[in-house]
C-alpha cells in the first residue's frame, strides 16, 4: 500500500509542476501577445516604455531566440527614447541592452560601453541605488574581459559609493566587492567590505545573499592564509546549506583549505561529498527538464507500475539470475586477478633477468677496469725502473736529481692506479691512505735515516676520483720533495702538515705547510723558475684555481681552493 501512496504523491507533484510551468508559460505568452497587439496597432509611434517591456518579456524566455528578439526591441526602445529626449528611458534602455549582451556572453566590450553610458546618466541624476548597480555590473563585465586595470578602477569607484550606501542589498554588494578585493589581495579594503548577515534566514529566503556571504569570507580567510578558521566557518555554512546546490561550492572550498593544512584525509572527504552532490544535482536538473507533455509522464508512470508488478511476480527468478551474475562476475574477477598476477610475475622474471645481466656486465666492467689500472700501474713501474737504471749510469748530480724527481712523479701516479685496482670502488680514492703512501715512498727515496720528518695528513676521510687525485698527487709530490730537499736541509727534525677540508658544498681548501727554514727574506716565489714549481702551478690551473703562499720563520705554507664537479 505504501508503494501506491508514494507513486501517487510523485504523480501529483509531477502534474502540479507541469501545470505551474504551463501556467507560467501561458501567462508570459499572454503578456507578450497583449504587448505585441498594442505595438502592431501603431508601431511607428511606439513608446520606449512599450518597446522595452516587449524586450524584457522576450528576455525571460532565456533562449537565444528570446535574447535576439529582446535585443531588437530594446534597441528600438533606445531609438524611441532618444527621439523623445527621455533621458531616464535612455538610461533604462542602455541597462537592458547591456544585460542582454551580458546574458549571451558575446560582445562583452559592447556590454561594457552600454553599462558605462547607463552609469553616466545615473551619475548626473545622482541615483545612488542605480549607480551602485551599474558599477557592480560593470565590474563583472571587466572581470569576464580580464581587463585588470579597468577592473580595479571600477572596483574602487564601487568602493567609494558603498561607503555611504545603505539601500536594499547593501550587504550583498559589499560582500561581492570583498570577494574581488580578496582575490586581488587588497586586504584592508577586503576586510572593510566584508559584511556579516543572518546566514540562517538568508540560506532559506535569499540564496544570493547567503552565497555571496560565504564566498566573501572564504576568499578573505584564504587571502589572510587562515585555513583553520576557514574550515570552522565553512563547516557551519555546510550545515546551514542543508544539501542545497550551495553545498557543492562549500565542499569544494573546504577541500582546498584542508589541503592547505596537509589534512589530506578530510580534503578527500570533502571532495567525495562535492562529487556526490554535483552528480546528484546534475541528475535532478536532468529530471526537472520538462520536454514532453503531461500525458507522456502519466503513461510513463503507468509503465513503471506495470514493470513493478512484473518484477514482483518474477522476484524468485531474479534472485536466481542475480546469483548467476554474481558468480560469473566473481569468476571474471578471479580470472582478471590471475591474468594480472601472471603478467606481473612474467614482468618480474624479465626484470630479474635484466638485473642479472646488468650485474654480469657491471662485474665484467669492474674486472676490465681493474685490469686496465693494473696494467697502467705496471707500465708506470717499468718507466720508474728505466729511470732508476738511467740514474744509476749518470754521474752528473744535477741530472741525477732531476731524474729522481721525475721518478717520484711517476710513483705518485702509479700509487693512484695501485689503489684503484686493489679496491672495490673503482671511482674514488681515499686521500688519507694515498697521501700517507706517497709520503712514505718519497721519504724512502731520499734515503735520509738520520733525519726524523713526521707527516700529518688531515683529509676528513675524503675520497675523490682519479681526475682530481692525480693533479693533487703531483702537487703534493712536488711540495714534499721541495720540503725534504730544501726546507729541512739544515734540520734533523721536522713536520709536514697537509689539510684538505670542505668549506662549502663541493668547494675545498688545500693547505700544505712545513716548519722548515722557509724562503729567504727578499725571495719572490713567483720568480722561482724551477720545473717543480711550474708543474705545481700547471696542476693548480687544471683545478681552476690560483696558488697562494705564506712565508715566515716558522716555515712555508701553500694553499688554494678548488671545486669538485659532481
């Protein structure tokens, strides 16, 4: 029985809705016919008031044919008003023509001109209500045209007039202006324009006021970067909206503010509600479109009743069919899962094969590189041995010393390649171990057991690749050689300190010092023409730096900064 009552109620509501639409359409048509009847009796002398009334009636059809006819009659109304020099009706015609262009969203520049003409008249007449209305409409047009400069100018004029305006809808106008200023981040004016209203009564009786109110506060709090306050406010507005179309905008704004505080769970919740409401109202809008006659809906309702009884009679059969369908769906789901599982497994196996191939290639590459470094080290040792033989046969001490220094330079490079092939990491060399080995090699080569020279290396456990280690090694080789050869020539004890530290990201400072005798007081290191110093400068130039030094009684220090490219 309850089903019949619900069906009857729906049918009655549908019939009432159809009757209301038909009555309204009939009344509008009767009004239009009456006005057109008066017009056709004497169209030549038709008044601006009559022509604008016909245009306004066409406008309320809210379709392109209605808008085109409205534009035609409003234009005639403007001509008639100009002919009779009726300034008030001229202004009204400007306003109505602009509204039509605004509604169809074309020729908006023309609409802006007509609104401006309308405003010019109202400013002369000093009609505050219509001035505020004109500036509000002109602001909307400039917003659509994206004319920022004109938009700000019009907004400021509207702001000026709203300072003293207390007419009907003043709160609505102020909140609209608050929305604009908030979006433009003009916060002092936005805060001043924001106006509190009775949200409860407005939500029921004046949706436009209610909408502009929560829009204004949303944009104002967003501009002030107060998402927490906005969330509290919008949740209260959502309760007042009571699932009306305004709930769509409110939930969208809520989602934005939740995202602003990284509360993604509630942001998703608000977005889900927004999606559901959008779908619901879209469906209701589709259902509310009356495109057929009442008899069609009556027949459709009877058809629904027939289907209902048929379904009731076949309910057991349907349950059985549902069971079959569910079973088939589950089977399909299982097959899909099995298919994707097989596909994923096959892809994983392929990836595993690729991974193994890459490991194999990497191992081969590592082996080849180790072999290369080993052979380079051996070749350098052969060169060193050849130099050793040459040194043995030469009697001239100066030549012998030069060859010995060359042999040490070869040693410094050979140690690099030795370290590389002995380690797993073929890209980087530990500076601490390298420089300690280099010093030990040079110290042994000088064969000065009667002297005790201590080497301190502070490199903070740094590791560089071969492109930086070889020039650094040659530099340190020359400096250690210089210290042992000249700095400690008259001393039996001494200390050498090497420090490499990172001053900034990838920027390092090199500092080498000894406590030897240093340079003579008037000596200029730039004028020293030894091959060793030239080599040091060349290697520092390769590192894109410049050599600096400090000379004192406590010894000699060299330092420079260089950058490591990643």
